[in-house]
């Protein structure tokens, strides 16, 4: 007799899958089936667009009206060779130069003054000294006399010694020290093909190279000569309370050149004086002047040859001005992100979730991925709809939107969406830690929005404002900065002036660091506590 | 009404974290006020005329967030737990319930607000005295700023209560309330049209309401101190009216 073999029971059902994909799918199903969360996400998109439209509608820009004009002119700006907004206003005394060539001068004096004008109405008084740190006079080789065209220049400055600058953003230091009749400076700029090389010297015999640059696509005939320009003075009285107040106005710089030697120019060619300007506004009181006295050239000019900065000479609005609505979207997404987890605690669904997937870290990760993805798409949608509408409205109101290189534009748009998505995930993490939705929403909105309001409203001192925007999650908004700071442009680089203290990606990294910290703590508590 | 007040007070004081939130109102208000006042450095007294009482009381801008949380919890907690049905079964008159909630919210907020304002002013006075600046507490304008700040916090609480009654969900209510608080200043900061900006400053609940803290340069303000507070009172009254209307109209 044989013993019947007993087959152990095996379920006929296929083994349940508990992969991460399943978890993602379950979290996605939860999200899309709760009406409030979907509505909240749609509100985030709409709020981003609507608040943006409101701010754009209320932002006008005009210059003037000048005598003889009934209304002011729309603001204008100049686009430089790199595709970014620039300031290109100076007095250019030039000759055509064909092929390779060079220009050498001795600069014996650089002076500056604040001219009598509408902003300084003490008529009768003479012009007062007002050499700016970045007042410039020197030699320049420029593609043509169109604003924004390619150039390289060797120049003396008010307070930063000799520099070689090119294509608005490049700046290399040469000899230090100020120019005066007792300490003249010799400057030389040579062209060889597309390569321009700058030299300086104190005596005209011992030369040192400052640097060289390649101006791609420089045409055969360019304009070479001497120039002078001087940026507007801004006297900002920063106050540790109630913000800052400033006065400002145009200034004018004068350079005196002699021992001018040119090669590559037509023999016997004379000088042409061209005043380049990129603002519709006449430089109030400042005048371009040129005198030739034998071999001595005296050139005066006003303006700047420099990249645009927020609130600088170039009267444009950076692209982030069109993103005012992102804060409204941020608040809505923080609410959605919070509810995505606190509702589970309130309804007890979290117990089911954790029974179905006992590895709690994976539940948290799946929630984060689904929420972050949805928030990113919603925010990007809001931003992509809002920006063209707002740009259109801003232009209709006379604003000039500073173009930034496409990479920077894309970084601002995608970065804003990323900040909103990370903020929603941050809220999720705080939701797991605190569990109570009212407190979570209040804390998260406060740490994201309040620092920015406090820092830019002028309640705090500049130091405290910068500190706030460095260490709080609000630092992430630095990714919206489209116009970088330039050491060769003096401007108000404080939060109140529109600048974040950290570079874009560093600011975003601070935000991500906080979010990682919060998620880490949430993970720890989720594992340790009862659900 | 007495029993309604008693019931609401019992619910509020047993709310988890109620006393902590009241304490937080005082703490954050005082801390921010002290930090801001401590940063005041006037090297040239002639060219620097800060509104010291307003600075000392700037902590109210953070304190109001905690007040809003407290106010939202008064009603939305009942909706999330279903307690609201019991409440309305016991007290079917919805106006009585909302009025009782408003009263029991107002008193603790007023007490915490008084403490916060008083400690902020005293601490700032001490800090400023070390920097050679004086903060005259007895002056009419300073008293107005102090009393006005307490009233401001109370009105912020009532506004939040009204919004939470209408919205019900705690997270969404706080989102709406803080959106109302914070989006106005952000939009105001971005709008360059001076006329529109002035209008926004006149109708924003927080910007107009905080005008009551101003003690200097009243002529250049977009709205006067008391009329600014009246704008906030209008917002609070409107929100409570909408909340009450929805209470009557909707099922609990």
C-alpha cells in the first residue's frame, strides 16, 4: 500500500506584485481620484497665470515725456552680441580700419563730472567732480557704430585701473592705479584676424599684454578709435529699517589722448564723432564732446558699455518679472502636497497603505515621486502659459523685457517649476512629521514666502535680508535670477535691489538640502512611530 | 449663549496644542521684533528717522500666521472629525455657534496679543536705549500702534475664522488665508503703476491693517491708521458673513 502524497496547498492566484511601479500606480490613483487635490492642482496653474496677468497689467514703463511730446515713449533696450541685454552708450571718435591693424594712444587724463541737469537743478553752479569707479576712457575696436555690436577695448577706469573688456561681459584687469598727467598710461589694441590683443604700458616702451580675445565673425572693415563714457551715479542710502532711498543722475567722463598711432586705417583719414545711445531718453544735461588740438584728442561721453543688471542703466525688466504668479501657484501646491499625506492620517488610509506595502520608506518615496511629478508638470504648465501672456502685456505697457541667453530663460522657467515641485515635496515631508494639516501648511508657506517678503520689503537690513535668503528654503528662488551680477557694473545687488545672495544653482541646492533633511526626518519618524 | 460659550471654550482649550499656539503667538512676535530692532544702527541721527514703534512691532507679521492657524483650528477641526454634527445637534442655531466661536477665539488672541505687543515694546525699548535711541511708550501715536496691533491680531483671527467656516478643510483654509496675507505684498512689490499700487495697498487686509502701526509720516501713507484697520475689519466682517451664510445654506 502506498501512502498518498499530499501536495501542500498553493494558491491558484498569481503572486501579487509589490514593485515600486505598483506603489507609484497606487499613489497616482489616490491622487487623481480625490477631487480636492485635482482642483487644487488646477487652481495652482490658474493662480500662476492670473496673478501674473495682474502684475503685468499694473507694470508700466515709459520715459519722458520730453518737451514737445505729449506722452512718454516706451522703454527700450539694446541686445548685445551674446543675446543678452546690454547698455551700449558712449562717445566714439573713430576711423575705419580694414584688415589687421592696431591703435596705440597715451591717455594723460581721465576726469568726470556730474553735469547740471534736471536731477541737480542748482543752476549756476559749475559741474562738480564726479568720476565714477567705472567711468571709462580708452581705445576700442568695434564691428560698427550700431549699439550692441561686437567690440574689444582697452580702457582706463575711475577706480579699477586699466582693463581690457570685450563683448560686454568679458573683463580682464591690467595695470592698477589712476591715470593723471604725471602718471599717464599707454594703451594698445591690435587686431590679427579675429583675435584682438590688448597691451598697456607706463612709458610707451615696455609693454605688457593684458589679454586677448576672439571676436568671431568680425568683418574685414571695423571702426577703431577712442571713446569715453561714464555710468550714472547712484547714491543709495541704505537704512537698516524701512528700506533704502537713493538719488542718482547721469555723469560725464572726459579722456585726453595724445601720441595716437594707427595702422590699418586709410592714410590721412579724419576722425568721425558718433554718439551711441540705447535709451530714447536724452542724457539729461550730459553731452558728448570731442575736441582735436593738434595731436591731442579730448573726448567726453556719458553712459556705459556693460551688460544689463536689474535696476541698472539699461531700462529693462528681467524675465522673472513675468513670474509674479508663481507664488500663488506655490501656495496652492503646498496645500495640495500637505493634504496628500495628512488626509491619509485623518482618514486612517495610511494604515491600509502601510499594510499593503510594509516597507514604509518606499511608500514615502512613491508619494514624493508622484507628487513631485504632478507638481512639476502643473507648475511648468502655469509658467509656460503665463510667461508669453505676461510678456505681451508688459510690452503693451511699454516695458522692455531684457532678453537673456536661451539657456538662462529655460533655466528660469524650468527652475521655477522645479522650485514649486520641491516645495510640494517639502510640504509632504513636513506633513508626515507633523500630521496636522493646518500647522503644516502654515509652517511651509511661512518658511517659503515670508523670508522673501521680509527680505525685499525693506523691513530688514541688507545683511539680515541676504542671510535670510541664504539659509532658508526661500533661497531656491535664486534660480529665477536671469541677470547675473557683474563685478564691472556697480549696482544695488541687495535683495531689495532684485538680487539673491546665492548663485541660481547654489540657491536651489539649499532648497534641495532642506527638503532632503525634512524627508530624512519624515522617513525616520514614519518607521519609528505607529501610523 | 452662556452654555454655547462654555461649550466652545471647553472645546478650544482642550484642542491639542492650543496653549502652545498661544505661546507661539507671543514668542514669534517678540523674537522677530527684537531681531529687527536690534539691527537698527543710526550713525547719523539727523538723516535717520525710523518709525521705531512700527519696527518694534514688526513681529506681528509672523505672529499673525500663528493666530490664523489657531483660528482655522477652531472650526476646521470639527469638520475633519465630524464633531460639527454633534455641535449643531446640540445647538441648532448656527449664528449662536459661530458667534460663540468668535468670542472664545477673540479673548485668548487678545490676551496673547497684549502680551506680545507689551513684551515687544519693552524689549525694543531696552535694546534701543543701549543704542542711544528712545522709544516713548506714553505717546499717543505709540499707544495707537500698540492697541491697534492687538486689534489687528484679533481681526486677523476673525478673518481666518470666517474663511475657515466657508472653506472647511484646514489645509485649504490656511492656504487661502496665507495667500490673502502674502500675495498682496508680493503683487504690490511687482506692480510699478503707482495708482494701482496705492489702490492695492488700500484694499489689502494686511497692508492696510498694518497702517495702524505707523507713527511717523502719516501724510504719505496710502491709508490712515484707523481707516486701515477699518479695511481689515471689513474683510473680517465680510468673511464671517460669507461663512455664516454658507453655514445656514449647507449641510454640516
